[in-house]
């Protein structure tokens, strides 16, 4: 209880002694900071401030500062503003506000205040005075005066004498007579500064080689033509010349004919058709029959496909190499292989058939010279692929619009209908009518009945005991491929290569792969990558992983580049000749053929533009005219829209700059395809680059 007693007897007055005393304060009761601190650190939004006012040091007076009159007079600098009455303060504030409304923050507040005081608070007079001061020319910098040192006795003797410098030397010092030549030698550096010394056989005498002056130096007005060098400016003298490739100076056509005279003609073959038509199985079995796939590898594919329950896909695995393609059972990207027939060297491009991978199919078809259209003869399957929504029609129209004029139609899976001749005739009748409507002539396409799974009529004609021999005695698929005519290659045109893939090589630099669309390229050539405008050099060329010294149009190559930033090279970029680069634009005119669409093409219609390996968002910027599909004559100028199955001249605008070429100059590079909503709406050729 003792502690309770201590609390009861505690004297609280001792603890709170002086607690309620009032002490002096340096600021007002309702403010937490002093006015000086507030002026120094707080920003007043009611007043227009200039940036110079924050940069100039401000000297703030401390409160309750007591200084003598003598110290105040010594520290003050600049003009002293007069004491203003309350009325003048209001007039000054109004004048400053009017002036700041006119000039803003371009003139410091101190200058405005001084001008307002000088103008007797008249804003117009003060602004006139400020603007007149601003228009006055600034004082120019005085030129330096060079004061020369007094000449030495030797120099003074030379300046006063009329003879040559050598003749005046004895007056100064006879010992120096032998150290100077009779005539001064013009230094060689003076000529190098003003002229380009780039002529063969021209020898410039040096000061140490001879004491005699050149005859050209004695002339008062030497002719540039006689001297052999042309005076140029510094800018012209340092500008490098346009690099020229080594292969451009050669006769490319003669080199091509000489090098490829003993080899088979090259053909790029694309395989197209509806999904699950058997394209990969057909071509995989063809490659196995031709010996391009080893039996050991084929046995491995057979065992692995059986484990997944897809034994019928073993030949398709020859071309479908990724695990995703094998698990899903469809081709997703363009597969590439190579085989030879008796007269042709074929580069096989297996395109995907699913509609989700149409852009990849367009990339493969853009590199092709000829095509094989594979259709499924099974009842119901052919109708699914051929009717609306199937890919048989769309693929055929795409390859035709991309310039493929030779076509082989493989009627696949006839073993599912017991090699029925009636089914074969039914399919060929429908396809023949459609191919004629698409623009193919009767001599441009050939029908071949076959089976990709059994290998019937692929590499050899059917045996006598085969059911096919009862009603078919035509060529097999390899014979049809061997009969394709190789197109004319644009060897003599400037070099063009569309990049399909970019990858890091084993050595220095990186590699780009694709088909050479025009011209030729050799090791050491100077190239330009567009549209990034990256200059570089070709360090290596490989065809089928075999190094070659040069390559020509039509070859599928891999180029090793140096001096180019790999980040700026993407799929769809073009490698071209530096002397004649490819065009880059965002707007161009094109002559389109509109397909069977439901919604007509109008101005501003958004589309996806496919050009070689490039895919860009675009729109119909302007419809110029509607044309006759047969003759190309103008039917109507400035139509409101283009409906299905019509032709017209339009202006297309893309979102980003892209490489384009005119159809009349490069037929392979002048074709475009427009898609919208997952279907192809139009195709055409580029007529003018804007």
C-alpha cells in the first residue's frame, strides 16, 4: 500500500512548473513556418513565373535582422526601387499582369517590373520599350589584333632587299649562304589539301629528292586538264564512291549458261491442296521410292508412328519433322526437300493445307515455279475440300495469282474407292471446268491418278495386274514432274533475295536463307538489306549446305553476311544490290482481281497484304477505276466499290514502309495477295509505286 500512499501525496505542481508559460515565437500563431521560409520554398501558383527567376540566385532577408546603415549601403547592388504607395502597388500589379499575359514567361519578372516602373505603370509603353531593346543588335565581338614581334636582323635584311632570298644572305651572314637553295621548294602538302591526287603515272617531286622546281610550278595559271587533277571541295573529296558488286560487271547470262550447261534444269515445286488430302504422305512416299530416304530411317518412322497409333502417317513424317506436326497430324510450316528426275533437279516445298496456315502456304507458293494440286478421291472428302469453305479452290487461285502457270493434279486415295474410273472422271470433270475458269489452259494442267499410301503410279507406271491399268495408260507422277518446262530466269536484272529465315551461323556473321528472285550474287559482293538500309558484304554462299562461289536467280541459297546488324533483318526483308536497291514505300497502285466475296471492297476496307514472305496490315486507300477482266479497259472511273468477280485499279496504303517492285520490271516480285476475315478476297499486280 506504500505506493498508493506516494501517489496520493504527490505534488503535481512541481512537475508542471512552467508548462503553461507563454514564450516568444518567430512566426504567427496560425502558421507553422516563417514568411521567409514560405517565400523561399513554396511555389505561388497565382503568379506567372519564368524559368530564369528560379535559376537566378535570390538573397532573402532574414527576419529581425539588424544591420547598420553603412553595412546596408555597402551590400546593396543595382538600382534601388522607390518606395511605392498602396495605390502604386496596385497599379504595378495590374501592369505586370497585363504584360505577362502578352509575353508569358519569356521575359524575367525583374525586367518586367523595371520596365513597368520606367513606363509609369503603362503596359503598352513598357512592352514597346522591352521589344525595342530586344530588337537592338547585340554588340559584335571585336576582332583580335595580331601584334607581330619585331623582325630579326636576318628577316629585316630579306624584307628590305629586292633580289632573291639567297642574294640577300651575305649581308646578314655569309655562312648561311650554302644552307638555302636558289629557289624555294613548294611543299607537297599544299597540293594534297586542294586536289585529289588519284591519277596513274603522276609523280609528285618531294623536297628532298631534287632542288629544282617542277616546270608546272613556274606557271602562273596552271590548267587542271594539263596537270591531270581536278580541284574539288572538301566535301566532294571525302565522299566515297558507290560500291559496285563484283558480279555486276560480268556477263551474268553467259556465266549462268556456262555453269549450268552440264547440270539439270532447276525447278521449285510446291505441293498444295485441302487439309488431309494426303500431300505429305504422297511426297514422303515419293522421296522414299526415289532413294532420298534411307530404309533405316524409314523403319524408324514406321515404328514411332505405330506407337502413337498413326501408322498411316509414317511417310508424312519424312517432311513433318516437328513434334507438334506429328502429334496433330497436319503440316504447319513449309517443309523443303530436294530430289532429281531424269531431266530436272527439283526443290520440293510442302505447303500446309489448313486454313489457319494460309500465310505460310503463300510464302511457299511465292517461291515456286510449278505446283502439284493434291485432291482426295474419297467420297465426301473431295466435295468438302472443293466446295465453299474448302482449301482446294483457294489454294488453286492463290498459286495462279502468284504466277504458277504449270499444274499437275494428283487424284490421291483412289484405293479407297477401289480405283473406280467413274469417280475419277467425275472429279476431273469438275476440276477441269474450275481450272479453265481460274485462267489455266488445257495444256497447262495434267491429271494423274495415284495413291500416296500404297505408292501406286508414283515413280513407275502401274503393273499389268493393277486395277488401274484397266482404264489408265498415262504417265506416272514423276514423269509429269519431269515434263515441266523450266521458266526463264531474270539473270541479267539487279540482285534480289527475299529473306525467309534468319539464323546464326557457325562462323562470324549470320545467315539468311531464301530464293534468289533476280540477278546473281558472288562471294565478296557488297549488298544492301532493305527496308533497314543496312550495308554489308557476302562472306559465304551455300546451296543445300554445300559452299559455292556464286548463285543465280531461282536458287534456294543461304547467304552469310557481315557488317549487318542482325536485329534489323527479319523475315520479309530484301537483300539487294547496293547500286540498284529495291523500292520502299507505303503507298502504291495495283490492278486487282476480286474473288468470290460477300462484302464488296470499298474505300478504307482493311485487308492483310501478303507479298512474298511479308505480311502487313493495309487498307484500300482509293478506288481509281473498274476494269474489264478480259481486255483491261476502263469500265467506270471512281466507282464506289468493287464487287465479286470484278477487276479494278486501286491505291493501297500499308501501315509500315515495305519493299515493293513493279510487275513490268520484276514479274515474280510484282504480285500481291489480299486477305480478310480468314479468306482471300483479291489478288493483283503492282503497277505504280507512289
